[in-house]
C-alpha cells in the first residue's frame, strides 16, 4: 500500500512539471455583452512563447476582424492581447492558441457580444 501512495505522489508531481497554459482571465469575458472593445486580452496560468501563441477575433460571418497581430506582453509573458478596430453590434468569437514555455500547446475559443 505504501508503494502505491508513493507512486501516485510521484506521478502527480511529474504531471505538474509539464503544465499547460489555460486562461485565468479573459477581457471581454466569455458570454459578456459589452460596448465595442478596442482590444481582447487573455491572461494564462503559464508564461507563453510569443512566436507560437495567437489570439484571433472572428465575426458571426466567419471573417477575422483583427488586422493587428496578437502579442505577448514582454513584461508579463502570461498576458496576450490583440488590438481591434471598430466592431459593429453582434457576436464575436475569440480563438486562442497558447504555447507554454515548456512547449505544451493548448487552444480554445469563446464568444462575446457587442451592444
């Protein structure tokens, strides 16, 4: 029984060493209805590799609305943002790809609404 507990502890510790970056805060928040934002920003649990991490904003017709490239903050590698032009009323999807410093890749998406 002692060996089983030690094995489980070692396995859990090893899994923590290979962390994946997941969102901790998203602005605008998922499913929020907001005035047209001038940027989308996402904070992650891990530092990101700027060359491989991206944020893209898509309108309801499937067209990308950010003309600027997303960027990872040089002073806070857990923060990624992308500037937006003027958004019209409607639903938008934020698509993100986060590559953590350890090389693990995660991706996801969420919706927000503009009044």
